[in-house]
């Protein structure tokens, strides 16, 4: 549990990105990726070749308000300098929001105990420039209360196989949703999901299924039937990535965050 | 006060735009203008050459959440069709939010009795992709209470010459500010101004002056001294256009809005 392994220092960054023009988090053969942009910027300021690890990979077009990454450096760099220098190099779609010195026991993915995502729906008959690629646009009404009731049946420890794109044999399809909150601001509906972890496309399938149920005049409790099927074909469509934001990653409070930039 | 002059029908549109990539409202020799984009789109759907009039011209980089325009057509077009067709043609940075059939006595500029603007400040040591071109970024603290007190001295009928770029001989420099509200959401400060009309760059100079006063440790009441000078050189810098939004135009309730699309 020391501050380094050999001469390495571990850093964690709180980062944000507009995922619109990116081909997702991970290094790919084709297209720009978010991981690549951060690794290039960190390499410039540290003069070291670094590999970063995120709390989780986000799909193409998904945004982050509070993604967490970690990496190790041989040389120590002051935390404010890390933030300011990296932000000076990164394209305008990405930024660092804070930097932390962390113990070598900190791992952005494995130390995370909860993740919080927001899904944004813009609900009005006509599109708006301000929600372009920032929310899912639906041109028909939908009540926040309907979404609130449908999603309330999903809270708790459950098997979410009906809301999963690719099933991982290693981790199965059970997850624990801690809370789902639905907040309305004029034409915007913000749905906040908190869970220990999420399956692939889980939130987007839950949102798509809820909207589809509304369009098909289903009773909110129908979602329980879909959940019980434990089969992806029982669920509805996958809502677009542009409405999804990784909002926050919650870590075990016993972990050491030695120092922060801001 | 009939519905048309000869065979003309008058329409008003509530429109939105992200002003980032535009060279302001009006037709210019250089650069894209917002007026031009709307006129081209309306001409396509009406097959008439139209000239539109806005409630006021916005400068390059300024946004609108609720700009109002009007124009006359020889042929009648259903209001929903106007909205949907124009939105199908307009670039994604512009959109129609609603359409109205109005009397020939309605004029988007001269019938307006009040205008409401919002100025958005993003206050955090580091930039964020989500406020890029959407707010003024200041990397130092500033309290909403300070802004609230400074701007409170500007409410009422006053001579705003110290906060005006170009003085119009025709209309002078007196205006009546009805209200200024300051709302805080985390790192964002939203300042809402309502007045009968505003001078050229008035809000941007008020915001810039307030921030400059804060940086210079001035007492909030110092703004009265600047106001009393009645000279632009007494005021502070002009805050950037990207933080400014035309939010709402208020019309005389006795005017006829015969019918609306939504």
C-alpha cells in the first residue's frame, strides 16, 4: 500500500469529454478514440510513454462529466501543472477537471464501488440546436411520472439479461441498481442511474424500452415481464448514445487520495 | 388591423440559434449570417422571395433561445408545415420552435415591449468541453451575491451611456431595466436581464465591468460612479458574445396571435 512501486507515482484524473466525434473510449484501428487523445497529451507533458486505465469504457458518442482514469509516471509532476498542461494540449472536446495523487492500491476500475450515469431526453415536437448530439430527441410527449414508475421496478439486485447487448461469461448479468431518479426541467427529462456496475448498453436499452412501452400504451408494470424474460429480444430498442453521460464514479472511502489539484 | 394587406399573410416565428459559427444576424458581405439562412429556408418552402425582420439583431457569436421574426407570404402555409419544413432545411445550428399567424399590425421589432437576455458565466479553474462557446469562462472565483449587488444598482430607468458601444442619436442612451436576476447552478452563474430595450453591447459591457470590478476589489456600489460618468471609457471590458442568449421577447398582449403551431 505504498505511494509507488519502485520509483513510480500513481495519478488519478477526473476527466470530461464530449463523445460526439469520437469512436469510443478504447484504442481502435479506425477513428479517433478518447483514450488515445489522453495518452498522447500525458506523454507530451511527462515525456514518458503512458498507458491509462479508465473506470469503464464508454461507447462511441457517449459523453462523460466525471470519468476517472489512472496512470503511473516515473517522474513526479505537480498536480495543478498536470491539469493546466494537459488541458492546453487536449482538443477542445476533452478536458481534465481535477488531478489526484493516489496510492498504488488505487485502480480506477477495480476500486470503483458505484457508477452514476445520466440519460437526457429532449421532448418537444421540434429539434433544438442546443441539444444536438447532447440528448435523445423525441417529438412526442412522455410524462416523467411514467418513466419514474417504469424504472422503479428495476431498482435492486436483479438479473438484467433483457437489457444487455453482449453478455460477459465472467461477470454474468446480475447487477444492483441503487437508485433511479427522474428530474424534469421544461422540455428536458434527466434520468439518473446509480448502480454497482452496468451491463453493456444497459441504460440505453432501459431508456429505449421505456419509451417503446409508452408508445405502445403499456402499463408501467409491464417492465417486470420484460425483466423476467432474461432475454435481450424481450427488451425494446437501444436509445442513442448522445443522451448518455458518465456522471460520477464512487470509490471506497478508505482509499488514499493523498492530494488534489483543486 | 386586418389579417393581410392585399393578399399577404403575416407570420411570426419563434426561433433558436447557436451563434458560434455565424457572422451575426444581418446580411453581410462576408461570412454566414443567421438572417440569410432563415430567408433561404423560407424561400424554399414558400417559393417566394422573402425578407424577414427580427425583434433585434444579435452580434456575431451571440445565441438565441427565443428570437422572434416576422415575414409576409402571398400564399398561406399551414403552421405545423412551416415549422417542420423549415427545420428540415435549416443547418443544425438553427431551428424554428413555433410559428404563429399574426395580424398585419404585428411587427417583431416595433411591437416588442420587453426583451429578456441571459448571460452565462462558467466559473472554474479549468475549462470544460460542455461550455465551449456556450458561456464565458473565468478561471477565478466570483460570488453570485457580488454580481447580484453590483447589478441591483442598474435596475430602473437610467442613462446607460457608460455601457454602450455605439450611441444611436435617434434613440439616445436611456433605457429601463425591469429586473436583473442572478441564479447559481454549481459552476455556472446565470444572469437574466429584462428591459424595454438594450443598447449596443450593453449586457456584455455590464458583465465585463462587474467581473473587472471584482478583480480590482471594488465595492459593489462603485458601479454607480461608472454609471454616473455616462462615458464608455468609465466602464470595463466587453464580455465575450458566447455567453449571451436572447431568451425571450415580450409583446403587447393586445396584439393578435391568431393561431400557433404548437
